[in-house]
C-alpha cells in the first residue's frame, strides 16, 4: 500500500510540473489563448474567438450608453452676423462693405418622440438662421424650431425622418445625491462622447443662469458642445438636459448643471400643445428678506420673501396684498427665497385661486389670490 501511494504522489508531481511547463511555454495547447503569427512574423497571443458578444464587466455602463446614445444628436447652427458698425459711412469708406459673415454654433439635443421632436437648450439655437441635426447613424436633417422657453433655456425642434431612435424619459424627482449618471453629448465637436459621474446636488437655484432654476448638479464631465445633451441614469433613462458648467478655464471642472426632465416635460407639453408655456403670475416685486428691509417695512418675520412692490390692479393687489408683506407659504409649500417663490407661483394654474400665507407685522394672514398668466419676456434677438 505504501508503494502504491508513493507511485501516486510521484505521478501527481510529474503531472503538475508538466502542466506548469506547458502553461508557461505553450499556453495555446491548453486553450488559454491562441498564439498566431503577425504579418511581421511576430508571435502574438490572442483571446479565443467567440461567436457571442462578451458580457459587460461588473460596473460597466455600456448597457445604459447603448440604450440612450442613439437618441442623442449633434446640432450645428449658422447665422449671418454683420459688423456692428457696418452701416457707418466712415467704416465703409475705410473697410468697404463687409457684408454678413456666417457664424457657426455647436450643441447637442435629445430625440424624445418618434414624431421627430427634439429637446435642446434655447441658447444652442437662439438667433440661428439654419439648424442641422446629425444622428449617430450619420443621417442628417434640417430642423425647425417649434418653440422656445428662454425662462428655462429650453427649446423644442422637429425633424422629418423615419425610424428615429427615442430616449426613455425617467423620473428626475426620485434622483438622490450620490446616484450614478452619464452625460452624453458632442463636446468641442469631436463626436458623441459619454462621461460618467454622480449627482452632486439637487435643487440648485440662485445661479443667475435662468429665470426658473432647479438644477441637477453633477460631476460628470460637461464641456462646450454638450449643451442640450442628455443626463441619464444607469438604465439609460433621461434624467435631465445638460445646460451649463461652472468653469474658470472654459472646460469641465467637475461642476455641471442639468435641467430636470420634469421641467423639460412641462415645457415640451406646453409648447407642443399651446405654442408656449403658460405660467402663473401675481404681479408683485419680491426681494430677499434682509434685516434692513424688515426694519424699513416694520415686519418681524425672519424667513420668507418680502414684497416691496405690488402692481396696481394686479392679481395680488386685488387679493389685498400690500408692500411689506412677507410671503412664507404658497399652497402649503414653504418659500425661503425669491427663486422658490417664482417657481411656486409659476406652477399655479391661471384662473384658479390659490392660498398664500403672508406675515403682516406680527400676524399671519391667508390671502386667496387668483393668478393671471405670466407675460412672456421681451427679448431682442440680433441676427
């Protein structure tokens, strides 16, 4: 028995040694990699050929990118720009008639409907004479502007093509700080690019970018040309429209902002249905509550938005609001700054009375205000 065990041990030792030698010198014999000769006669090791696509590695976002990327398009715009002094006789005397110069612009957009509707930023297409959309399959089409909403910096375009890839709209209200997201767009015109990051913050306001601000902040790299592109979750669902970055160099510094898809959906529905976005308006001049203003108007409030002016015969004036009133709640929703008040009032349905809780002196007064329609801003677009 002892002799049999000794023979078995020796056989195992010889087998292991032989396996080690073969695995080191001729791994192809074991099927661990194929050795081929290149055109230059160099021995190379290649992975075994497979007939099926390899499974994505753990933690890969390839599935989300594959789902969302085809619906993200590149937008090229052009507009004719004249020198500001081109009509000056002295300028024409020295430099001649310069004529109009073509100025090109670059951005991104997201196809949200098989009917050809595209969401993008207003600043991408503002003032453009021609807009061309390029899909990931290299198809190109002229786009027309269905409508714009400068207050949120959103625009709706439409193209006439068949078999369009369409992105799936997600629910931006369930996003949480720390969630992983992807930014898809065409930065610097190099071609479609996917970058990853996390949600850094939610509800960013008072940035001075738009009238109505409720941004998703992300550290996914966003650069010039990404504007109007998609911010998607790990399932490839649209969570926001990339719109701005904070930068000292012009490139990404890890602070980017996207408009939530909930806001984009409201703008899309309003423009396609009515040709414009209808928002509530009460006719007041709001200001941030400061100790100086509180002392000036003799109010005891420590939070809320102070009203320093009320439009005569406006909705707020008709409901009894006065200068010096401090709005603390709108329809039961607390408001702590001017941006929150604007957003809350804009969400009201014109013609339907809404309760406003106002601190007047030391008392809380409830006013029922019937909001009107917010006037559209007058903007002079230079072409």
